[in-house]
C-alpha cells in the first residue's frame, strides 16, 4: 500500500511541477513575446497533461482514444520542446529543415496513432507497462531521439560557452526523461514515473531561471 501511495504521490507531484513550469514559461512569453517561450510553454503544457493522463490510468480509467492521445503526445511534447531550442540555436536552412522534419514526423505520428490503437493490456494495475503498436513505437523514436539530442546539446552549449550553468538542469532533465522511456521499453515500467518526477524537478530548476530574452542577444545563450 505504501508503495502504491508513493507512486500516486509521484505522479501527481510531477504533474503539478510541470503545470507550474508551464505557467511560468507562458507568462514570460506573454510579457516578452519571444516565440521560443511559446514553444517551451506548449511543450511543458503537454508534459503536465500527459502526466495527468498517467494519474487517470493509475486510478483505473481506460479509454482507447485517451490512450491513443497519450502515446502520441508523450512523443510530440519532446519535439515541441525542441522547437524552442531550434528557434534559438539554429539558423537559416538548418532551422527550416528542423521545423519541417518535426512537422512531417509529428503529423505521421498522429496519423499512425489513430490507425494503430493500443490494447488495454498496455496498462497493468494502473501503470503503463506494455509496448505501443510497432508503427507508433518507431515513429515515436524518430521524433524523441533527435529532439532530445538537440535539447541536451543546445543546453550544454549554453552552459559551457555562455556560462549559464542552470541550463545543465535542462540537459539533465531531458536526459533523465529520455532514459526513462528507454527503461520502460525494456520492461522497467515503474522507472518511467519516478524518472519523470526526477526529470520534472531538474527541468524546473533549469526553466525557472530561464531569462527574459532580448532580441539582440546571442541565440543559444537563452536556450
């Protein structure tokens, strides 16, 4: 029972942390109108929403469309977060290519997510345990892996070259959540929730100090 309560508290806690981050970053977009803040805010909103979905699964609620949305959004949110970093760290054709790739991959993932619905066996005792359909799994990886690499790489660059060391929290949080997905895929499902919580806390310390951007500043400096 104590383990169940601990897991429930973890799921709720990570959703609340992500919601607080969403409000913070979207407020900065409202105040400063920097498009990167909008991408990060939307991505963090999806983080909070998918973590809330995990809480719904945990209390025993199942719906196929709800599960389809979950499997698609957990991949898309990483891609959307990466758009904020791409807006600042990439230039010219590289940025256009990144946005095009994420757009095409995201649409393909959404279509495949509808065409290949998961069975209710992916949730066992309220915990997302089983693998999604193979086409969804493949397209999810095509979105999340390169997006995670860009997020981590841009954050490390900003920390090392711009002396914004709090960005290391963003890099670490992204890496932890990406690692959680890998552990989930090799049958350590509970690690997904606890690692998501740790990743949410790390992202909080990274994004909570995210500075307001001035148009003339160096792009990667404020990833």
